[in-house]
């Protein structure tokens, strides 16, 4: 589990350009494997900010990240006291 996380984190650091796959897979890891919804949300928000900040990505790239963010926020809101 930790090895997979390290691979995705390394991909984020070594990529010369924005690759949404690494960001999305890392968010999936935190959501489904580590069960760390706040961290999954943080990764997703960072990916969206980077993508929207001029990485020249299309809506087909942003849509899955936005969908993941909405789902994470719904799940997090259900956990709040």
C-alpha cells in the first residue's frame, strides 16, 4: 500500500507537465485504500488548482477531478458532527 502511494507521489514530482492520472490515482489511494478522505480531498483540490491555473487541459480532464471532489465533499459532510 505504501509502495503504491510512493509511486504516485514520485510521478507527481517528476512529471514535467501536468498529468491528471497521477493526481487522480493518488486521490483514489487516499480515498479507498488509506481511508483518508481529507487527504484525498486535498490532493484533488491541488490537482484542480494546478489544472485550472494554466496547464492547458480540457474539460475531459477536469470533469473527473470535479466529480471526485463533489463526491469527497459529500462523504466528508456526512461525517461531520
